[in-house]
C-alpha cells in the first residue's frame, strides 16, 4: 500500500476519506486537484501532507507553459501559494513549500527548475520514509512486554507515507515480538482513529480495542494504560505541541494518572520560528463535521458549533519527544 506515489506526470493517493469501506486510489492530474485533496483530507496527517504538497508543487510547475525563467517564477509562486493555503497547522506542509521554493531559486533555466522541483519532492518523500523508520525504532525501545498503549487520531503509514510516527512506534514494538495491546481512540469529529488507525492495526494484526474519546480517562484511572503515544502537527520551540483535537485532554488525564505521555514526530514538525504553543494557528473546519457523523446528520439543523481541528498540549505534560534522532525531553 503506497499512500502517496509520484507517477511522473500525476500524483496517485489512496483516498483516506473512503477508508475503511473502500480502498480507492485517485490520480491527481494538476495542482488544483492536489490542493483539494489536502483540504478535504483525502490525503492527511502532517508528514503525508508535506509530501503531497511537495509533489503538488512539482506537478503544478511541470504544467507552467513558458520557457522564460522570470515568467516561470511568477507562475510558480501562484502554484506554491495555492498549496500553502490548503491547511494552516501542520508545520510539514510549510517546510515542504519552503524547501521547494529554495529548489526553484537554484535553477538557472526553466528545464532545470522543473527537474530540481521533482527531485526535491522525491527527496522530501524519501526523508519522511527514512525519519519515520527511525522514529519507530527509537520509540519501540520505550515499550515493554505486556504494555497497553493508548494512541489518538491516525499516525500510521497513511499519515506519513512511511512507517508512521506514534503508530509506527507501536507497530514496530509488536513486530519485535513484544506482547502489547493498543487502545485506539475513535477521534471525533472525523474518526481518523476508528476509520484509519483501526484499519492499519488490523492489517498489521496488532491486538487493539477501539474506544470513544471520552473513555480515555476511565482506562487510565483504572491503571489499564502504561503509556500514551501520539503524533504532532507542529511543535513550538518550548515543546508545546499542536495535535489532533482531544490530545490536550488525554495529556492532562495522563499527567493526573501518572501515565507517561510521548509525542512521536519527525524534525520537519518542529517549528523553530515559534516560541510557544499559543502562536500556533489552529485550523477551524466546517461545522458539518460536528453536526454529522459518517455523512449523516446527528444534530438539529440551524445550530452553531465550534470545530477546531487541533489543540495545543503544553510542554509540561509531555514526558518526551521521539524523533528520528532519538528521544528527548521538552
Ligand atoms: O486533520 P488530520 O487528520 O490531518 O490530523 C492529523 C493529526 O493530528 C495527526 O495526529 C498528526 O498529523 C500526526 S501524523 C503522523
């Protein structure tokens, strides 16, 4: 299963909105289709968004019809801006855009600009695959035989195009032969846990139970959780971490119950320009995601809702960060 694959003149992705019922691959033929796929969460998860963003820019650049480098650069800026405007929170997306902008800046003509952009996108993709493999290996050292690990949202291969971050750690520990059990939260409103994490854990034969988000505290209080590991969308310099809405509540509950709480994320998720978590832009998504479940309305019509896609966990609740470089304290 390749969540994101560059086909030379188009980008193929697995449509994450149709899983687990349908395993459908989409071929995205231009930058607008890639931008729409990121906005609508057909491709999602911070590292996977970064990879898709890079290929989307490379694809858009292939289709700019000029041989004049100055004109090309002007058109390129529109392509890069369209991708940058898709989702505001994941650092990986902006990291990818910045790397692509630097690559185009090195070109001395249009042909080399196009070549550099494809090469840079492939480099970003390879780096995420490599980083997540190391994250999985580093994180697995924290897991002991018999542990029950709670995780939130979806952080597996789908979300990263590689081994996964938090879920990669869990899957690696299982492959090492450790007898573990996973509690996977459903992750309202869009149920990435129920739809995607459950699908990935089942494929890997990792023993797990699906729980609703509101059950997390109950199981921690009963001492049935040995460790929490989740991913991240953006990490500020002081260690405050934005991740899927609900992460903050889980972190506070973990702290209250003495359960170690780890963030697994590649370096591309760390934002050295942001000092503290309250500077992180939190994406507000459509009210329909809250008033509906699996496309069916569950709330009365004509009501007001809040729908922040992420929250920020203060660094003081984070036991450690698992990255490709090792394990560090906030
Ligand atoms: O809105 P999503 O589904 O893109 O949110 C994803 C998350 O919050 C993940 O936990 C995060 O991106 C880490 S992915 C390895």
